[in-house]
């Protein structure tokens, strides 16, 4: 199963994925990445930070964008070429994050799509925003 090809994508197309981030998610992400920053894992040390409590890894939050691109738009077969990110606000344990992508540019001759990307929390506050560059899957032409 392949996602949408460049000819099936239009400016303005969008898709989203939503997840509530748990303490388990944060610990699993730390184990996978090796990022054991106390701001994420140590309640006593995190209370000394500007946030006053443990926060979710920014890259864990941003990885939800990858889920949208790889599963929904363009979907399976998409090659992620690049991502610019700006972290606007912390995500806290128990926050529900919605990652959204929206097509803003299509370069058919290069098979490249640019998408505005952003994540919001359950209050609608933007916590991450950026720009993704992807290569959607090529159309399959079957031999007759």
C-alpha cells in the first residue's frame, strides 16, 4: 500500500494525528534516544528549571509530525527530506498533542512537496511549528 502520489496531492490538503503523551512514552523515548536529560526524567531537578516540572522531549513531540507524513499525507512510501522546527511552548506529561500538516507547495518536476507543520496542545496552543520537505511515493505503473 502506497500513500498519495504527487498527482493526488493539492495545495491546502491537510491531515492530523493526536496522542496523549504519557510518562511511559517519555521514558521509552529516553531509552530509545539516550536523552536522559533530567528536565524530562527527574522531578526534583526539573523543578529547578524555568518550567518548574518535567517536560516532554521536544523531539518526541515533533516525531508526531513524522507519523502524519508517513501514515496519512502523503502516507506510506513517503521519503522525509527535511524538517525545520521551532519549539514554541513546553509539552507536559498528560498533554494531548495534535500534529497537523498542510500542503503549501508542490514541485512536480522534482517530486517534492512542502508542508506547513505544527503541533498544538489540548488548549489549542501551538507548541511546535515548522516546515517539512518530503518526496511522496511515485505512482506505480504496472506492466501489461
